[in-house]
C-alpha cells in the first residue's frame, strides 16, 4: 500500500477537490483506493456523498470511541467502483483531542490498522499543521501539494515546506515529496504562466507539468456529491485530473 497525504497550509487551493478527483481517477484506472478525510470540515466526505448533516454513517469519530478500534466499520464504498471513503464530521478535532488526552497516544491511526485490500490511500488534511495532519504525515509514503495559481499562495508555501522538512527530520524519515501541482490555473492571464515559471524555478522536477484549470464543472460535481469523472465525463477538469493522476501513478510506480 502507498499512502499519499494531500496538504497545504493555505485553504482554498483546491486540496479537497484534488484529493477526491485524483483518488477517483486511481479507482477508475483499476487501483483499489481509499480516501480518508482528516479534515473536520468534512469536505471530502460531502464531495463523495457522505454529508454528515444529511445521511448519518459511521465516521472517524465513531472509530475513535470504539473500544475495538475497528476501522473497517467506518469505511464505506463509494458510487465509483474500487473507491472507498473513510469520512469525517465536524466533531473530529474535539474527539481526537479527547481521546489523545485520555490515552496519551500521539496518533489514532497507524498503517497496521488500514485494510490490506487497498493499494492506495489518500489522506485529505485540514489547512493547518495540527495533530490531524501530523498523524497523516507520520504514516505517509508521499506528500502531494496543490498550489493555487496566485502570488499570495506562493508566500504560504514556505510554511508547508518547513513542515515537510521537519516531518522528515523528526517524525517520518521515509516521507517523500511526490510533487507540487498548480490549481485554479487561468490560461487567459499572464500571471498564471508567471506563477508556473516561478514554481518551476523553485521546485524543478518536483513540479508536475499537468495543471488544473478553472472549471465550473468541478464546483458542480462537488455540490452533487460526485467526482467530476462521474458527474461530467467529458469536462476539461475530468481530462486534466486524468492526466495528472496518470503522471502521479508513474512517479509512484504502481
């Protein structure tokens, strides 16, 4: 199993949209894939039809208070074949802190608890570097960083890069940077191309050449509770995430 953490300290960069749609494409390409929602906002959960305000299913919160700690009970199949979701809910951060204080346990999930049937696990982290993100990084093989095509987003990357560096030095020396990729890329503007060039200079081969452009179908798909490849198979966003996913799988070697 390969575990990929999708994170960025800045919100609004397309992190959840990317995690969901890359995972969905991996599943479509025949990889048994699990996506875990480590974000109390439950964006990934809602995007895949597990809205905690609408349909109550077992979530990470239930797993935390389960004496048997059966992770399988909180894993649910999605409409896309080969794709499953480990959903979250808004109380996740409170539950995590309560359990961690009681048990004096730094992390609530380790690799051994994840069902072996999955080839890939994507972890969608909150837009901060708190304990939930640290748990994901502690068990991960790779970190994948989406970057919004705006100059202000570049400044915030230093925080994310610093966290990844500290994680490798103090927590998980095996963590690798899978890559950086650009989201919200507006091909009509010169600034988007300039940002891509700056990222190319900073990260070199770590910057993926596939970009995710502005696409209203991505927003509609999230609202409909579906990956874009199910909601709008012919949309540009569908093709772009497909190209990005294939490039990532090549890097991982699966």
